[in-house]
């Protein structure tokens, strides 16, 4: 049995795959397999994957979906094919640092941890920005961070024991491709016995996607996020942490819809107000968030749309868009 299975869904990724694949070949840790799930690519992706399988010397499984089912279905297929003791995740347009698997597996074994998390670097250039996760030393603290918006839930930030997901029947909801990592990692943390955190940036995230808010938060996308949220909330409220995390459910809902306020379009504001309206009353309650974020949510909860727009123009367009550019 391989120590680690790296699950990698791919779709029309011919142009960016070489960087991700090179990062797999560069791993200092060698006891791993890669499970590629090709979600019906129409470009040269299949040929790139076959060449890598034949030339890299890394054990590879290549599965081609019969229909394009989205990333959730692809990850379920990858999970079903994986045989490693641990699972790691890599997106086709990102890359792992050479020591990622070696460091993560070493720390997991020393602590006998179910989940190991780490920091990451934003951007591929030499001056990429170091992004630090919030501190946690227990599943409960990690869940508070995840739900409170101070910690990212991206799958590529964690090494997870495969047994944790298999034994607890944790799977992705096929067809719900937004918020799927949020749901799975929240479920995983509710079932984890021991978790640890590594203070090293072991992954490089290539933030090149410029998906518009209208597409990112379309009615269909909101349905997908809501479907994943229902499952996450169910896991939280039936867990041993239900009492401690009850107030954090609204924090999570507010964090999920926060990007709708980073806009100059009143339609986005109205969508924010009507989506998870039960959370609006908690707009100022999450003390873990910066005060400016709580003020923004507080103004939106009171329908002060002019103030929300002014905030966006001053903070995001001027401060971040011009001064810190």
C-alpha cells in the first residue's frame, strides 16, 4: 500500500498541467501514487497525463469520467480509486513545494494525527505572498477557525488519513461543486481524533481565475453552496462540538456570502441580504474578523447600501486597487 495518494481532478488543463506535474516529480518523498480523474477533457490533457504516467516513474492511475460531472464527482472517483494511507490534493493549475509530502507525512506519523494542515504561498512568482492559517491545536479550534472565516478549508491545505473519510462515509455531493471542500473538511474535523498544524508554506496557489461575482454566485452556484452547507451544518449539530459551535453556524453563513459585498452592484447587495437571512442579525458578532469586515456586514444588515458601496470604492478600489497594487 502506498503511503500517500495524491488526488488530482483535471479538465482541459493542458496549458497549466506541466507545472503541477513537475511539482509531483520534484517531491523529496517518493512513496506516493497519483490518481488523475479526467473530467472529459476535450483538449490535449489525456495525452499529457499518459506521457507523465509513462515517463515519470511515479505510480499513476488515470480515470476518465464517462460524462462531465464536475469536481465533486471527480474527487469522489479519485477517493474510490485511492489506496494510500493518507490523502493529499493537488489542483491542476497549482503546485506542491518539493518537501510537502515528506514534511506532512513525517509530522502526521510523529503525532499520530488524522489531519495535518499547513500554510501556503499565493502566486507563483518569486515574491509570492506568504499566507498564514489561523492557529489551532484541536479539532474544535480548527472548526471555530473554519466557520469563523479565519482559516481556509481548501483541500490542498491538508493531509488527511484516508481511513477518516472512508470509515465515516465522508464524500462529496455530486453536482454540488461550490463549497464542496468546505463541507468535506468540516465533516472531517468533526470526526478527527487529533489534528496538527505545520508553520510552513507547503503549497503554491496560482490565483489566476477571474470568475465574476455574477457567475460565482449565480442562482445555481448558490444552490450548490447551500446544499453543501446543509450537510456541514448537520455534521456540526450532531457532533460532540454541537454546543460550542452553535453560534458559529451563522458566522459561517455570513462568511460564505461576504464576497457579495465586495462589489459596486446593488443587485449583489440584495442577494447578500436575502441569502441566509437568518444570519444577518449576527453581522457584528464574530469578534475574530477584522472590525472593518464586521462594520461592512453590519451596514449591509441594515440595508445601508450607499455606505456599503462607499466602503467598496474606498477600501477595495482605492486602497487595495491603487495604493497596495
